[in-house]
């Protein structure tokens, strides 16, 4: 779950693991202004991009326009 008013977002991804072992976990953290974070959230959640646009409008802030997707820890 991502609260659209969140100041910090952490995306966690578990990798493959051997039987009886714990999976490796990688984390990507940052604010909603970070393009890589927005990209990850939009891959995971439905309507992600619209949520960020609505938040920017409500808070009267300018979000950097979306460009080529930023590198991420997961693939959509």
C-alpha cells in the first residue's frame, strides 16, 4: 500500500532462494518525486501514475514530466 501523502516510499523485492534458505531482499527507497520510485509504484499498483498526478495537483507542486522509465529493481 502506498499512501499518496507519503514522504518516503520503500519498495522491497525478494529474489529466488534455495530450499531452506531465506531469499535475498533488495530495497529501493526515496520520495514520490523520485522518478525511479514512481516507476516502481506504477508497476506494482493500478492507477499509479494518476495517483501521483492527483497528488501534485492537490499539493500544488510540479512533478517532473515522465520520460523514459528509470532503472528499477524489478521489471514490469
